C-alpha cells in the first residue's frame, strides 16, 4: 500500500531520487506516500500535532542567520558574561548557537542541560570549579532563553524539528501509533 510508505533521507536531492525510484516501481497513478528529508517530515508532523506539546501550530523555521538575528535583537536580555566580550558583544553568538544545535542533535533539552550544569562533576581547585560551573549555567540559561524567545515569536530552528518530534512521540503515544 503506497500510503504506508515513509522514506526519509538527509538531503532534498536524495529524497527526489528516492521518489523517482518508487514511482518507477508503482503503476501510473496518484499516490499518498511520504518521501522527504528528516527535517521535512518532522516539520510536517509538528505542523499537524505540535499544539499537543505546547508548540505553535503555525511556526516559522529559523535559518542559522535568522537565529543569530533573534539573539542579536535580544542581546540585552541574554544572561551572558563569560561569552559577551566588552569589545564585541556578539562575537560568540554563532558559536553559542552551534553549541545549542549540537546539544539538540544529541537529544539534550534545555531542562536536561540545566540539570547537567547543576550536577556535573568538575575537577580543579575551588575557584576553577566555581568558574566552570558559572560557565555551564550561563550556557544552560542561554539555551533556555533562546528556546523561550523562539516560542514567543512562533519559531523553531532545524534542531528543534527533530528534537520536538521525539518529544511529541514520547509524550503522546497515540500520535506515535498514528505514524507507526
């Protein structure tokens, strides 16, 4: 049954090639199958069901530049000290966004990052440990504020697409069964 086909890949080009191959195997007609990138699939799922986990039903996906601009607009509100050099307060924004993106790729939510910052076992003298703990808290707080800012503006970024679908499927088993 072609409506039961779900094929996911990393690139739009590969998705197009997969669709061409499947169409060659099926008789001529109209089919309701999903062939897309992982991010495209997740965006479609969240547009249909994101409200069930508190996400806006109509959201915009931020590009890396959009995300940088969002943080830049809210720079005075960001809890940055270590990562906000006086001479160039936006110097580390791209690197910080990449750090958050890597956390999302590993399935780490803002809440999990905060818990890590609280409980990480750190080595060194008392001053080094305090400095490192403060840096970890700064990163955790930034991640939480970045997520909050995005939701206030009805936005998600690419990392959110996959992370939030995983959360949706974990918190709403009925939705997961629908896609299984």
